[in-house]
């Protein structure tokens, strides 16, 4: 098994209260966090598109540390994730995803805030596209991005999931929702 592990995407399903989420990781780290209460097909289609030559294999043991951290987050006991990730994307996408990770727990910002932060103020639509391509829901906190006028906007996991995550962070944070302050 160790010989071909570099060609394997391992997966597991985290189930806790009303959360049911598929997670996947390569040998390098977490590569996928699924939408709340979606079926296995969402994960398998994503792997088929992004890891074509990889085998998809269930492995609860490898995913256990990620499930623990995600569970701690959903219980309000964790504000940041510490385990390695395996984010595959363009340099622009990675720049946007890094900016997402810098949004403090319990705070939100707009797409234009991120575009300004990465020094590409005219790239608001491209920022939105990069955020939409984020494979690591929750752990790369794209749920913290809202419309410029304060409205909730698109989210791969659905607006219900986005709302739950923002409410979780708001109740677990004594920070005001002041926008992008870093």
C-alpha cells in the first residue's frame, strides 16, 4: 500500500449532529472538504476531475486527525486549522485562498476587499471565481466572504451551510464583524 500511496486520494465521512461531510486527503495533506449533507458523488466527481490518475480509497485512520480538527471547529473549540493541506490550483487561486485564510475567525469581508488586499482591485470577478474553486470548505474559510452590501452570496456548500458557519463563528467569537482588518 505504501508504494502507490502517492497516487491515492483517501476519503472518509465525518458525521456529527446535523453535519455529514466527506473529506479527502493525499499523502501531502487535506485536499477536499465537501458540502454539508451531500452524497458521495460530489466527492467522486471532484476527484475524477482534479486527480484523474489517482485511486479513491476509503481510509478513516488517515482522515481521523482532520475529522478531529473539523469536529472541534464545529463544536466552537477551534478557530484555526493546523494540519497540512494539499491545495492544487493556479498561482492566482492560491493567492486568493491564502487571503481567505487571513480573514480572522468571526469576521467577514467582501470580494472587493480581497481583491484590494491581493493588490488587484479590478479583479473582483476573478476573485469570486477563485473562491468558487476552493476545494477546502470551512478550512479555507470562503464562508467568511459576503457581498459588498453585506448580503450572503454564493457558496459551494449552499447558503444554509454558509449561514450556519457564520452563526457558529459569531456565537463563538467576541469580535465584531468589522470586515477585512489585517
